C-alpha cells in the first residue's frame, strides 16, 4: 500500500462517524494516562501483555491480568468519572459519536459504592457531541450472593440502559437469568449476553432463543453452525464483535481468519468495538484499519460496519438518519 492510499484510508476511517457498542469501562482504563500515575514502577512502560504480538494463554489468565490492573484504580465514583473522561476524550478524537459501555456490577460490592452513583459518574464525563449509554455487567453466578437485591432493583434505575451477562462462557446460564432478563426487557431496557466467543454456537442459540437477547457480545463462533447464523439473521440479532480482542485471546489466529465478513454476508448485523483496550492496547481506529489492511475490507465494507452500529444505537430516528446519511456521503453511495 503506497503512502497516498494509506493516508487516504486513514482519512476515510477518521471521517466515518463511528459507534462503540461493546466496551467494558474497567477494561478500558487508560494505562499510560491514568494507571501509571498510581505507581510508575509497578505499572511500567510497554508491558508485555499490551503488545500487539501478545497472546493470552486462556480466558482466566486474561481476566486475572485485567482485574489486577483495573481494580487498583476503580475505588470510587470519582475514579470512574476521571477514567470515563479520558476514555471519552479519546473517542471524540477518533470521531466516535455514540458509546455503549458496561461497568462490572460486582465492583459496587468491592468498593461499597451504589451502582447508580457509578452510572452518574460515567454519564457526567460524556463530552458534548458524544452520546453514552451505560450497562450493568455481571457474572453468570451473580444472583447467588450479596448482589441479589441489587439485581432485583435494576429495572428501577432510570439511568441504566440495560444489562450484560459476561465472564467465563463455559459456566452454565443459571435459571435466575431468564426471569431477570425478561423482567428488565419489560422495563424497556436492553439485554445483552456474551456468547459465541470461547464456547460454541450453541451458546449463541441459547442467548437468542432462551434468554431472549438480540444483542450478542462477540457471537463470532456462531459461524461454526450455519443454522445458528440463519437464526441470528432471521431474529434480527446484532453481534457486537471485537476482532483484535479475538486475536489477542486466540479465538482466531489473525484478522484474515476472522468470520466478521462471512457473518455480515449471511445477513447478521455486526458492529465492531474494542472490548478491553487496557488489555489489548487497541483503539477503534485500529480495529477499522486492521480490517482494511489485514482483512481486505473495502471502504464500502467499512462504511457498512459503521452503519451497523448506528442501526442499534439508542438515539432518535432523525439522528440515526443523519448519521447514516453522512456515512453514505463519505462512501459515495
């Protein structure tokens, strides 16, 4: 790729009005700007786990690395606000205009701060021109413990956009989840579920058919069962994919092997996000660039990825139409 084409591609990606719909706020902690200020010795420059070549050996190792680095920072609502302020400023620099982020509901227990205060702290950090929606993420075992009363009150949290089930995917979905997710949807909130990342397509089917979810976080391993892919397309499910995260976690060996294009071609609405930039040192711009330079995505395909995010964004219809029209203009449609 010559310099002229490369610069033109960079300009095109920057100009696209983008969305980020799969982002864990704890996993997005800015390493250099914030974490290193706590202890520059303990958190040194260029740690191995943040190098693009690094591969996590398994999910538990990834999870422990993330928590070991994130939890020392997130000790108060004020710390959530400060982290969100820096995170969102980076979004604005990349021309990201809409963000859905989740916070780990279990942290409310660790630091004794109500979830509503954490949500307000995150939302108050959003700069003008950036729409932010906050979700409560929780483990599959969350209900069997001190968080039960908190979970039972989630539908009454006005500032909460919805919920997300995450953690080790091989853990079975417990019966409480189905009732809680149905109740939260009835309250007008969005329900999400991590599925089809480390476990196979059957978990995507379960999320759609049993849990009633239409926002699948990752979902990529649905590609292993054409019937599940058809189900996702027919039910209007969205897969909020994170390609560089999938590479770092060895779900796929490289971008060229990633099924994003095949899923989109099969009619599944797929978005692209960064997942946990603290762990992968990635940005949304880098995700789009990798799709183009390593995955062979055309500008039309990149534009479609951007459109897919706006298709599920929780914004007024007129705003959605305006952003889609801008993407069409840039893509020459």
